């Protein structure tokens, strides 16, 4: 049996293997405790996991900022199915504390982030809206090229006292923001794996009330990023990489073992 033919067989593992490999959740399924793996199937399992790890490492390294700028709108194809997969990856980010119940409106999840997606056609409509109000920034050109824009917000706890700050500098808010960032990274990696060029923008005009109102984003939420997904094809459009991509230095410049 080849590894490929054996995908379903590989999941019929012994309790011991399941314990060490997948954790107790899988083990709670009764069928998984009876069958044993022969040596070749076990080595397939290990080989598959190794291949998955390498594939994941590769996607992490391949993720890059690439802005695409078009003077005139590119044809607006709708790829909602695949973009839904990108958004759904956000769901699996870790989060430490539930969002404040004051944020539970139409989108009523416990997670401290929210996502609002525009497909290509909606990006072009937002572009028109921004042009109407005199916006001449690169956001307009990116909306002309994007396959999708995902506005990711995070949900700060309501401030306990009067403050002019964007949010109170509490540990919980830091963790909400961190969790939302993990959700964004999941989306970027998933987008990369599906062949979308992508760009995490601070937002510029996308932070403005005009855009929040147009998209129906509650004013209590803070934009963490405008996540642009662009086509893989870069012909006939201007592109720009992230300025800091090659400035991060070696791992040794930001991590060390403590002995
Ligand atoms: C929170 C956040 C906000 C960002 N906002 C912008 C932005 O507004 N403009 C920009 O050019 N790049 C922005 N970037 C992208 C960075 O410039 C980019 O990640 C960096 O240059 C490293 O390149 P890489 O993403 O290809 O590794 C942002 C990145 C993050 C994490």
C-alpha cells in the first residue's frame, strides 16, 4: 500500500499512537482504539507528517508582502469559495479571553476579532466611493487590482474611565490584539498557500468613518489591518514588496537559548 492509497487507513491508529500523535480528542472516538498500524503504515504516517511540516514551513517562508497597484480596474472575478477558506483559517487562531459582551451584535462570536470581506466587484465599488471623495492614495489603486479585501478588526474592552486613547493599555486588550494578529497571520498563510499575493495594510483611508459606515463596521471596533488578496498574475500591474522584508536579520539577532 502506498502512503497515498492509505490515507483513510492511517487514521485507524492504535490508542497509543493516537495519544502521542493526535492527542486525546481523536482518542475519544471509539473506532480509533481497535486497529493497529503495520510498520509500513506507521512509516507512512510519519512520512506524511514530515511532508506536512515541510509544506507548512515552505508556506511560512513564501508569505510575503506584495502590493499590486492598477491605474484602471482589473476584471472583477468572484472567488468567494476560496476566499471563505482564507477567512475560515482565522477561526483557528488562539485566543485567551472572550471579547466583551458589549461587542456581541450581529457577529456575536466570543473571539476578539472580526472580519469583513469585499470580493473583487465590491473592491471596485469601494474604489469608486473613495475616488468620489477625492482619495488619490495607493489604496485606490490596490482596490483596482484586488481579488478581495478583508478588513480585520479587533474588539477592545470598553474603557473603564474617560480616555482619548484608542484603547486602554490593559493586559486583556494586549491579548485581544495579539489573538487578532494570529488570526490575520492564519489568513495570510492560507492565502499564500492558495496562490494569492497579499498585503497587510494599516489601512489609511480604510480606517476612516466613511469606509466603516459603508461596510457596516461598528465604530467600537478597531481596524487591525486591511488584508488585500491579489491575483498571482503580476503582469501589467505595478508591484511593490514590503520595505522591511530583507531587514529582519538572522534568527540569532532576535532569539537565543538560555543555558
Ligand atoms: C500590523 C502591520 C501593518 C502594516 N502596515 C503596512 C502599511 O500600512 N504599509 C506598508 O507598506 N506595509 C505595511 N505592512 C507590511 C510590512 O511593511 C511588511 O510586513 C514588512 O516590510 C516585511 O515584509 P514581508 O511582509 O514581505 O515579510 C504592515 C505589516 C504589519 C504586520
